[in-house]
C-alpha cells in the first residue's frame, strides 16, 4: 500500500512539474524556461526537479509526449461513437483543423520543441515516435473508410504525411496571418482533395479494367464527367 502511495505521489509531482514547465515555456520560450523558474512556478525546491526527472531533456521529451497525446486523445473523444467510416474520416479532418487542435500558444511552443530535437537525440527520438504514431493512426482511418481501395500503402503513407504537413503548417500561417486563414475551409478543401484523388484512382482502375473497348467506343470518346462545378463547390462559403 505504501509503495503504491509513493508511486501516486511521484506521478502527481511529475505532472505538477510538467504543468509548470509548460507554462514557463509558453510564457518565456523553451530555452529561457530555466529549472529555477520552473521550480518557482511549481512551488518546489530545484532539487525536487532532479529527483523526479533525470535531466532537462527528459522534461522536454515528456512535454512533447503530453502535447501530442492530448491531440490524439482529443481525436479519440471526437470520433467516439461515430460508427460510419466515412463520417469518421470527415470528423477526423474537421478535428485536425479545429481550434481544439490548433492552439497557437502550443503551436509556437511546438516549434521550440522541434528546434530542441536538432540538439538532443533523446527529444528527436520521441518526436519521431510521435509522428509515426500520428501517421499510422491516419493511415488506419483512411483504410477503414473503404473509400481508398485503389491506393497502396506507400501512397497512404504519403497522403498521411501531406495531411500532417498541412496541419502543422497551418499553425504557422494562422499565427502570422490569422485574419486570412479559415480552418473550416482548410478542412473542407483537404477532405475534397482526398476525395477527388480517390475518385481519380477509381477511374484509373475502371479504365484499366475496360481496356481498349471503353477508349475505342464512339459514344464514350471525348466525353468527360465533371463531378463538381465551381458554383457547387462545397467549400465556397
């Protein structure tokens, strides 16, 4: 019982220190958030920080995990109970570009953390693991929808990488010029791009299946189907 109690206290102290580190890093910048400042923010002696964390790199790594874990847990909450795969896909894209994910104070901090990864192999490995988890989660969602049967896993990975890059880039653009950025439209256009890409792949498969018979038919030659007219753009509003 006493041992479990000590573990619980240690967990609480680590969370308390990470909370303080997070606030200091947002307020002062990651590099200027000294251990002394963090200790004062947490209301603890500096020696306690060394007792619960091996070094500053471990604190930085745990902060990366916490931020990414919060995003992933938010996604699970957002899609909980949504059984239709297509609806889960739409909800996922909407969530990734929503204020729930794009919190500008953490966005600027995340770039500080990214910079730290270039100087610390420990932080870099944690970042790498988190990105791979994000990528795999999104790939699983794409496969689950059943809307991308003609896209192989290599392409799935590329698509997941593109979406991650779009989301991360949106932090920067919104922070610098937020008045000219609409997360809702970005989400809608991202969904539309992916849907059109999947549609194009289905047409390629159908064309290969029909072969020269379809391409040589006078009735079919030169005809092109437009699925979305400019006036019907669902992202125009």
